[in-house]
């Protein structure tokens, strides 16, 4: 173990802009195909690492990926810093609406919204995906026994130690209030 951060890519690849979502070179318009490929080729599972502020649930692409994985019956697990994180901030998730979620650019948000036939139904499904007492992401976290929860927290601590105390790894996990 080197305890060094993963280096930033220095390749000369150009980031492809795809304003209309139709470019054959774009990765964005291949989202559905890639999710299907991951779900049907082996034992891929989705691990949803959630920041302290639960901001992930307010990002359109993140929620699109979580919802698509659920639709494709991929195994999903929620990784939280602690049970208190969800208990303290769950109210911020009670009225999630995909129309008010953030995306890096407006075209991405339009692409995501354009794929949703019934916004109200999709929002209800998001609520179920997160809060359903039998199969929701929160229930899966709560169902873990203490040993499993400690194991998950241990993994998060190892990530914290991986940056040799610089705090760079955790900047994305800080509460932005």
C-alpha cells in the first residue's frame, strides 16, 4: 500500500460534447446500454456510497443510475458513514422530485427527464426505492447486523487513511451547508 491518491488522468483524450444527445462518439447516450450490459453480464452489483449531506440523492444522473439499476434488478447496497447520517437528514429526501435535481448541464437534465414517461410515478418509485420498509435502500442499511455495519465503516476509514491525512479523499463527503 503506497497511501498515495489515485493520480489524475494525464491522457490527451478530448471530452466529447454532445449537445443534442445523439453523437456516436458520446458516452452519455450509451447510458441505458451500459446499465443493461452491467446487469446482464455476471455478478455486477451497485454500491451506493452516500455523502454526509445526502447530496447524491439530489443529482439527476446519480438517481437515474440508481433507478435504472433497480429496474434491471441489480443487487444494490447503500453505504453510509453512519446510521445517524440518514436519520438526521432523511427529511431532506422526503419530497424528492426529479425535476428539481441538479445536473452538470441542462441538456443532461432534459435527456433524463425525456426518458421518464410519468414524473409523478417516477418520484413515487424513488421514495419507495429509498424508504420502502422491506426493500428500500435505508432498510438494507438498517438490516445489516452490527458486524456488517462496522465492516462498512472500516472500509470508509481505510479510504480516509489512503490520503495520508491530507483530507483530499473526504472533500466530496463534507457537508456543504
